[in-house]
């Protein structure tokens, strides 16, 4: 019965999207994030619904959209270059079977990230994608928040819809993503036009943010706590920048709220978070450091990396420091060394370095660090503009910048270098960037149109087609 409901639901929204082909793009994003085929027993598992929806989205773009003024950004080409490069390293992978399996979903994430900015040609489409990303990932976050509030938390024990430990269903990944989307939720609550701000929107946004903050507690993922701290710092800096008089509010109120929340936190969560300061005595943390050292040594001999899943060949030996009765590190090494094999990178940076070598890591950094730089540039540019129809631009660029910074910090401790959700955020940045570039180009020609020097009809085909005009 559940399979029939899912099939009927997807068929219905696909039919609705027939008149507005862009909606197929949003449906693909929904399928890629929520993965309803994983919730199905049989029917959806036997149908390549993601490929079907992407095909419909591509067909809608080719048939319905005006393509005369398509703009691309430098990062767009780097995504395509990374796609080609990863395809090459897959053919040379040290673990060919495992590499081929990972390549099977990585190329889809990169292709979709390259395609998305081409269709984000209006504010409505940009907002629609931002809203879809928030609402679809909230299906996991709300479920996890409710279970956490009900006491069903624990590291590796918080079940999000299904028993799964990959993608967004993995504890550290969803903990990082749940904090990443909070800036977007805040933007939609204030500047959204699809669901215009009112008491209902504010109520749901507040409840969703609370659920997002519960996810690190429910998953007991240390990455989530670090990401939450980064978000708090970014919000504090924004508050101080806007009004220096409020500087004492977070400085005094923050610690008060933290100490007030401690009695309500599970003891298991507190115990796990304390391992951050005693990482030398924690086997998981010690394993990561040992794997990172192995990765650096491996890439010194293999500058192009070992292809996807290259970590499967590692074998690491490490020591754990002893702790006293008070939980403090004594500085003395444990009597027995620990030997482990095939340990994952647990870091996106080392994931890229080990799998794609120096070149892959540089491309990856250009894509993500470049996103922070471009969004900051847009925020500064539109902060100086006072047009009423552009007041949403700066805050959206700021939200996307903050989400990117949280990801860059959180991904230090979790291997999500190719997480599709993150690449959709990158595509959203690129779509915003190219949309604004197109608007500025059109605005530059507007004075000529107003004086009659150029026909307004020419603007429909983009300024790129206006040739040999003497102004």
C-alpha cells in the first residue's frame, strides 16, 4: 500500500509539473534528498525515478527556456573539469569496483550542479529551489527532532525515516546539514514570496530551527556541535556589525542559555562532547589522525590520488593516551598499540586529497572557498544599493556564504566532499550570481532604451546579441 501511495504521489506531481517544466528540477532535488525509493519495498526500487525526472527537467529546459542569454561563472567550468577529472581517476583507481560504485552517484551530483544554474534565471526560481532544499531536508530533521525530544537519541541510534547510514541519513552528515540550512530558513522567513512572511511562516520557521538544533543532540555527532558554534559566531558578528550596542547581549546571554540547557541534555551527549577536549584518549579521534597521516604519505607517492574509496587499502597503527579517574589525559601511552585497516577519511579535505590528489583538492577548494568569496562580494555590492526590488539580494548572499562557511568547517571532520545536497547549494550560489550579472547587464542598457537609441525588443535576446552599436 505504501508503494502505491508513493507512486501515485510522484505521478501526480510529475503531471502537475507538465505545464511548468522547471518544477521537474525541483522534483529531482526532492528525490535526490529524501530518496523515496529507499522508503519503498518494491515498486520505486525497480524504477529509475531520479534519471526520469532529470531527463524531464533537461527536456523542459531545452524546449521551453530561452537560451540566448545563458551565463556561466568560472566555478561552473571548474565543476565540469572536476567531473572529467574524477572520471579519469576512476579508470585508474586502486579499488576499481568500489570506485565505480561511488562514481555511479558522484557524476550525477556534479552534472546536476552544473545544470541547475542554467535554469535559475529568475528570483522566483532561485527562491523556489532554496525553499525546496529547506523543506525536503526538513522531512529528515523534523523526524529526528521529534525523536530526540521524545528521548530516542544516541550516537548511531537516531533513525531518520529508515535504517540507513549513508548520505543524509548518516549521523554526522545530517548534523552538519541541519545547521547549514538555518541561515536559509532565516532568509525565507523574512524575504520569502512563495510563502509570504506571517505568523504561520514565523511559527514553522522557529520550530524548524529548534529541530535543526536538536539534531546534533539526537545524533550526538561532535561535528554538529562544532557547526553550531560556527553558526553562533557568524550570527554574533552580524549582530555586532549591525549595532555595536548589542555586543553584551550574546556575550552574557549565550553562556546563560548554555548553562540553562545543560540539565536537559542527555548525559550520553555530554560525555561524548567531552571527548573533544580529550581527543588523545578517544579511539575514534586517534584513528582519524592516523588515517590523515597515512593519506599525506600516500599522496606523496601518488600525487593524482588513488581514485574513489582509496582509503580501503590503508593500515594504520596508533597509540591512545590513558586517562585518570577524573577523565583527564595523563600523558602516558596505553600499553597496547591499536591496529586498524580500511578506515575512512572522516574529513572531506583528506577525502579529496587521498582520492583525487593535489589537483582534485585544489579544484574542490576553488569551488567551495570561491563560493564564500563570491557571496561576500555580492553582499557588499548590494549593501550599497537601495532599490526596493533588490533588498533581498544581500541577505540571501549572506545566508549562502554562512552556509558555505559552516560546511567548510564541518567537513573537516566528516567525509562529505561530494554530498549532493551541498552541490545543490553551490548551484544556488551560481544561479544567484549569474542572475544578478544578467540583471546588471540589462540595467546598463536601460538608459539607451529610454532615450530610444536601442529597441527594447533587442533586450529579449540578451546584450550579447547586440552588435556594432555606437553609443
